C-alpha cells in the first residue's frame, strides 16, 4: 500500500513527527520573519564570484578585460559533476584571483565590475512538461543549479539517481531550523507559485510524489502553500506536512525520518530510502530556469543577529560581498558585533570580516553580540554524557573527541566520526564549552587525507603490478 494513502500513517501525521535527540535553541525568527525580501545591489558595483560553487572544480571561461552579460557562463568543466557558474551582473572582468570565502579558505574568484547596462544572456524558456527528461536535466545543469540550503550539491546529479534507486518521494526541506534565518519562510509566503511549480517540475522528472516539510513554527504558511497546490491541480501529487520545531530537524536524515518514518542507515543517502531532498530556494531556481531561462545568479538571504540595527531579508547577485551591503541595506550597532557567521549560529562558519562573497549556498549572515555567543575558554570534559543524550545521530561525541585527541583516527571512525553531521548540538549543551564541532571537522579532514593517500598508494601498487 502507498505510504501516504495508508490510514494508519494519515492518523500518525496528525501528530507532529520528529526524531530522538536534538535541542531547542532560541529561534530568534521574529527579528526578520516579518521583513519582505528586498532587492539589493553591492555599493561597490562589483561582484566576486567563486569559480566553483558545488560539484567538480571548474575553470574560468573568461579572461581579464572581457565584457560579460548578466547570465553569461563564466566558469565550467567537462565532467558530469561540474556545475557551471554565471555572471550575476553585466560588466567587465577586472581580475581573476584567490579570495576569502565562507569557511575562511581562499579560492579562485572572478571579479566583475558592473557597467549599469541591461545586457543579458539567458537561455530560451523551456516547457518542463513537454520536453524530454534528458533535456530537462541538461537545462538544470546549464542553469548552474545546486542545493541552496548550504551543501551546494549539483541538482542535475541529485535528480538523476542510479537506475537501481527507486525514488518514491521528493521532500522539499522547508524546516529552516537554523536560528535567525527566515529567507525560506519569506520565499514561501511571497512566491508560493514558484515553490509549487519547481516541485512539480522535479516530480515530473522523477515520477515521485511531493512532500513539503514545514516546522510547526511556520504553520501559518501551510494554507498558503495548500491554496497554491489546489489552484494548480496538484492536490493528488503534493502534500504539506508539519514537523516538530526542533533543531536539527532540517537535516535530510531527520526530514526523511519525520515525514516517511524511515531511517537512513550509516553511510547511505536519502535515495537509498527512496527519497530526494530539495531546498525551497532550489525548487524556485528550477522554476526560473525553465520559465525564464534564468541561470542561478541571485539568491535570497537573511541578515540578522543582535548586532544588526534592522534585520532584513535581501535578494542579492551571487558574488556580492556582504560588507558591500552596509550601510545602505543593513547597519550594525556600535561596537556590538562579537562574531560574524556565514550562515546560522549552529552550523555556520565564523568569519574574520564581512568582506566575503554571497555564494549559491549562502542562506544568511548572522552578526552576534557578546551575549549571544560563547567566547569563554574551554574547560575540562567531565564525562557528563549530555552530548550523548542530545546527539540526534546516536553517536558518542565524548568518545570521538577522546580518540581524536589521542590521534586514534581509526577508532574515531568506528565511533562514528564520519557520520557526524556537524549540527553543533553537542557543543551547545556541553557545560565545559568544548568546541566539539571544530574538533570533528579537523578530524574528518585528517581522515579524508589518510583515505586519499591510501587510495593513491593502492593505485600506484596496482599500476606497478600491471607493469610487471
């Protein structure tokens, strides 16, 4: 029997489904969820666009001095996992150089100075319901669409799973469980037609049914979406589910668990459970790519936090330096900013300054005061077990930490290091203020390096054996 038509399941979803573990940090949504998404443009009239924003590394297709049009492809590659990058403004390429981006790494970027012209280079609109599936997937790739919730995984790859993976459901992750961030909430209020249209296009590609998963702190959005679903005639194909407001409800494994009652095993993906997860912004970008021929060249994001005078939701060109939006679109309270975070306070990255570009996966920037963040020194772990009780992935962070400190990376992996989703729940409840997430990120980097070296060594040994 179809899961969604099962009377017992229908009875169950009347309750708010959730998962074991997790935390309830202050939501702080009220700072910006009443603020409409406003168009914004950098004061410098310059964008700094990373050459790669998801997928395999790209190479620039332009050189310094070139004139480019808005929507023109400026970086790409020839691998299946490549996802092209487009100019978000019309203007001249000023330089191609390494710049600091989210995560504090320096990556190749194309710096373009806008010239105030109206030159565009969009694709021709394409009917998603009459074109061939291959053409639809190519349109999504050509538009440079990636997951806009933060992971930036290429959408054309996600929507083309292996033939042995049967996809029954497409879940739109509308939980937006990170504190402070509200751009998805505003998008659903302001343009529900784009959300539903984009989801319908994905359903046509996958042959699946659609579920939009909303946390119950946004229950008022449910009738807005359901009205649009009825208006478009998709009532038999798309449902809106309310899930419990709890962090990290928006993680793909917990969305699947809450909506479908299925647990994704370790080292497996939602596709192994018959599901594909997409973000609100991603399905909107898919709609725009077909209806307008518009590549992914702009996005909505939230500027919030206690250090911001007037938190807001903005729509900006990709590559806009966050610092170039002040003071016209946001201002900071004098000497109040203690921490700048690209993203939300739980899973975002602390940045030294606001001079970093908005990328395709940048859902917000949070400016925190001293009272809103933990700046105290770490203390000794007291083995209280709070991190174990709160871990939604059923891991033992305290044991992983111990093995990493002893450089026992093999044991850390056996305790689930690589299964950690870096949600920050363990660090949030730790009475010793231990930076667990940072330790796990560093540990993962070491493990990945070890794995890469092991692969290289095995390939070299194989090649040597074949040569003999």
